[in-house]
């Protein structure tokens, strides 16, 4: 038997009734005819086989199944289990003639949303169907949310309004273990202290109250390395507007930050020597000018060109020439302070910023140490090499007031040193 009854309304609930008793069918049909503002689309089959066929052919056509467990081709709880094996994820309400606790318990464990004793008033039937659909939708959403919570790579932890730990997902536990194995056994409150130790909780609360969220990059020092996380916290309110929970999400961005740092380093440093390149040197030169103007200080710029480097390249090749540049870079770094800057501008041209000093005696001492260091013999692959350097010096603010002028004046002084025999130091004329 297959019968369809459609009652028109703005909202429609599609019901598949699996029942073989004509009297019960009529009672249910009558119950759905009184709609209380909601329309029920009722389709009726009289056997489990027909129900499975209908659901397999039209799995998206029904919102709920009303199932009698005593059918011509199936009896008892196995009826529900068989239907569940063959049908889509759809709520099932059991129809029973006798209120039997064991049967009801088994039915609910087998996946039924609800149960209903036959012959109850129409309103109870309609409510049971309506709430079964709502519960199923809610449970389905909850299952999806739980699945996403557990399988996402984002670490998530939930805290109550007093910052007491409520829940964390596997990704959060794994992330904490990568930081420190002991954190896994701590309460989440302790973990929160570790993560928020770099922040001011009252300030975070203000942002959460005003905007509902807070975001910050935090660094946790693990045993092997420092790990960087993007931490986001969200405030979750109850329907009445009062605070319910805080949700923390952590994404490990350590490798991303390392990649960004590598790119930034490559863009600002010489690949061969590791020294700052011309671009970074110009930035530091400009910064030194700004600081010197602000604090009334002076500084000096040394422009260095290697003497005899072209002959090394031409005679022994670029591989040996590259090693010579690396050795010279190391030697220059050893002769200046950490606060000073040694940069490779191009080829065999270097520059040194001597900060917070333009006293000729001090600068001459540094320049002499650089000359002596660079003139020392260099041995590469059993080859003894000898080079020297010519150094030109300009000072701020005596010689120039802009980066370009500083470099130009020092460059000119360097060429003067070249003309006067090399392996010597010359100041810009205005400084002399």
C-alpha cells in the first residue's frame, strides 16, 4: 500500500509513516490534518521493505519517519536497526502499542529520536514529530561542531567566565606537548597563565567586552626552540547577553614567521658575506642621522675599497675571490663594536658606520685597526694572498647632512686615498 496526503501551508514537514494497521493509519492521518499552523506532508507505506525503497529513492524528501516496530516483514527492535542500516541520517519516532521500558531504551540506543504510544491525542503526535526534527537538527549540528572541534589543526580551548578550564581539543594538547610535556598534565588554567603571561588580562578583558575578540602573537620558549602562536580569544555570551565562555584558538605560525624572517634577511643582507646590503645600510644611515639630530650627537662613515682584489679574482678565480671577501668581512666585524654597522655595498666595496662618535682620534684608531686587519696575509686552499684597503671618511654633521651626501663625501675621500698610494686613510676635506 502507498498513499500520499498533502496539506498546504506556509511550512511543511515531510513525514514517512511506516504502519500496516488501517485504524492506526487513519488516526495518524487525522492527527496531521489538524495542523496548528504547520502543514504535514504525509506519505504512507505498510512494510519495512517499502520504507527502505522509498528512503533509498528519495532520501532527501523526508524530514522524519514514524515507524511501527511490528510490521508484516519485520518484528521488534530489529525493524529499527534494519531501517537505520539502509536509510539516510533521518530522525525516527517509534510508534508502539505498549509502553515497555526495555523496548523504549533499546530503541533510543538504536538511534530513535523519540517514541510515542499509539492512540495519544493528535497534538502530542504533532509535537513529538516537530521536536524530533528539531532535536535531530540540533544533534546533527552538535556532531558536526564536535567533529570540526576535534579534527581541526587549530588548537582550541574553552574556559568559563572565571577562566576555569572546561574543554580542549586534541590539537591543543599536542601543541602544549610540543611546548613542554608537563603542560599536558597541567590544568588549562595553568596553560592560560603561560600563554597570557605576556599580556595584561584586564586589557584583554576590555577588548573582549568591547569587540568580542582579542588577537595577539605570543612566543613560548620550548626546550628546543621558541614557538610563535597566533592567539585569538573570543567572548561567547548567553542569549540574555551575559558572559558564558571564553574560547581560545591557537595557530602555530612558527614556520611562517621563520620563512618571513628568512625572506626579510635575504632582502636586506648580502648572500655571500651575511653583512647588511646597501639597502639596509642606507636605512641604518638614515636612522643614525635622525638619532644624531635628536640627541645632538655625531657619527662617522668609513667607505672601504679593497686594494688588489681584482688581481686575486683574475689570477685565482671567483671562488677564491669569494672566500677573500668572506674573510675580509669577518675581520672587519672583529674590529668594530656590536653597535656599529659593517655592510657590503657592492663587489669589493664596504662601508662602516661608527655610531655616537666623530672624534678624529677615535675614528682614526678604528680605521687603522681595519687597515692592519685587512692587510694581514690571507691563506686559502694553500694559496697565500696579500691585499690591502683604501678608506675614506665623512662625518655627520660636519661633512654632510643626508645619506647620499655622506656616502658621496666618503667615496671621494676613499679615491683620494687610492691616489695617494693605497693602504691608507683619508678624511673628507671639510673634516681634515
